[in-house]
């Protein structure tokens, strides 16, 4: 059972060892696994198998075996005076314990020494508290304190522990006194440094003011020099500008003269070219007129022109009869031209066909007097032009001029 006094005594022993300059014994911190951690080298986690079935997660802490369990290792009991139990004789330094997994082989060095390591498991649930439960605190100290330290503390008596505590307290008081003396000394030094710093800052401010005055005077002198220099530069710039303007005007004058000469030459060449082009244009116009007249004459003399005239006359006559039939059907829808017989109702008009026969040549003569070269769209006989011509021919036949016998036969 580890009590509070033993814990305090262990702390004092550690402090005394540090002050005496002895090497500290190596510590081994217990590895506490976090919740829900799988098995590792030093710790294994699992769930507590309590009968209530709470299912709380537990932590497994690894701790090496006590020194008494290591075979062939001598006991490390401290010796010497009661005032300094840890400074009289240096205890044997135990080897660094290694947390080995169950069933894993030991390192070769430990096999030569005949030492073995052990894994101590301690199950701890999440709800346990060392402050509220003294048993949990005891188990925690048992795992946290190394076996070598535990054996050393248990080997000491109460008087030795109290003497060590008294010695540590005296040493702490001496350290505190020394620190207080050093702090006062440093405060005095800091005060002196502050005074020196204030004087230096004051002197630096005075020098800064003097420097600013001198800088102002230097700046004023530099400004005057700059003004004079700027005036001189302006005069030089004006002279150079006037010279450059004169040179530029001379260059422009020479350029204008050269450009004028070039333009005059170009005008003369253009006039010559215009005269040449006018002459060529007159020659080409005469050639074009001759070609047009020759083409018209040749076309009039060609058989194609005669065929076109004949075809146009036939098409116009057929289209005129068709248009007359359509107009007659529109005016008299009950009249049928198919019922008419050739020569019916024209007994007293025997001389009319002979008189009307010369009309065809007059129409052909009128057509020949028309422009000899018809447009391209009317060479084959456009329906629109033929229709207009047929309408003009059909307009000459009035409904009242139809023979009476033909009208009687056409009526139902």
C-alpha cells in the first residue's frame, strides 16, 4: 500500500539525488492506451467482462516486473548516513525494462544477462477516478512507480525519509535565498541601466534636434541650388528647343519640296496615262459597235432567228385560242365549242374569209417590225406575254357576234 508520505519521500529523494549530482535512475512511463485502441507492444485494450454487462472500455497498462523477480540481480539497498541516504553510495542502475508481448522472445543482451521482462496488465474503466476512489489511486501508483524506485523507497526508514526531507527543505531555502539575492542584484543593475538609457535617449533627442536643424539648412541650400540649376536648364532647353524647331522646319521644307516635285511628276504621268486610256477607250468603243452590228446582222440572217419567229407565232396563235376558250367559258359557261361545226351559219359570208386572209401577213409584218433581238426570257415564248396577246385577240370577239345556230346547238 503506497501512502501519501511515501510519495512525498520519493520526491524528496529524487531532488536530493539531483542536487548531489548522482545519475538519476531511468524512468519508464506507463503507456495508457486511448479508448478503442487495438493491441500494441506495451498495452492491450479490451472490454471489461463485468457481470452487469456495462460494456465500458478498459485500459491495459504495461509495467516491468519488480526487481525481486529478476533472477541473479543483487538487492539495491541504500547505505551511508541518515542525512544523505542517496549520496553516500551510488545504487546499481537497473537496465531499461522493455515491455514485451506475451510469447515474444527476449533480446539477445537480456538472454546473455539472464534477465527477463514481464508484462503487467491492469484493467481500468473510463469512469474510475483516482481522486474519489483510494483503491484506484493505489493501483495507479503501483503501476506508475518503477519497481526499482519502489524497492528503494520501501527500504528506507521513516527517520531517513524525514532527514532527506529536512535536507531538501534546507537546500530549497538556500536556493530561494540565493535567487532573492540575485533578483535584488539584477533589479539594481536594471535600475542603473534604465538611468543610463534615459540619459542616452535624452542626449540622442538633443542630437536629433541638432541634426534636424542642420538638415533643414542643408535642404534650403539644396533647394536654392536646384532652383538655379533649373533656371539654367530651362534656358538651355529653350535654346535647344529653338534650334530643334529650326532644324525641323528646314527638314519639313525640304520634305515638302521633294513631295511637291514627286506629285508634279505623278500628275504628268497620270495625264499621259489618261490620254492613252481615252485613246484606247475610243478604239474599243468602235470595235464594240462594229461587233454588235455584225452580231445583229448575222443573227437576222441566221436560220435560228427565223425558227424563233415561226415558233413564237405558232405559240402565240395556240395560246390565243386557249385564252379565247377560257374567256368564253367564263362568260358563257354553258356554251360548248366542241359542238360547233366548220362552215355552219356562214352561208352569206363567203367573201369574209378572203377579206380576212390578208390580216395574218399584216400581223406577221407587225411582229417583224418589232425589235429583232428579243429578251432571253421570251425567246421560247413566255406564258405571260402570250396570254396578254391572246387576251388582246380574244377581246375582238364579242359575245353578240357568235352565230345564232351555233348558240342554239350549244344550248341544252
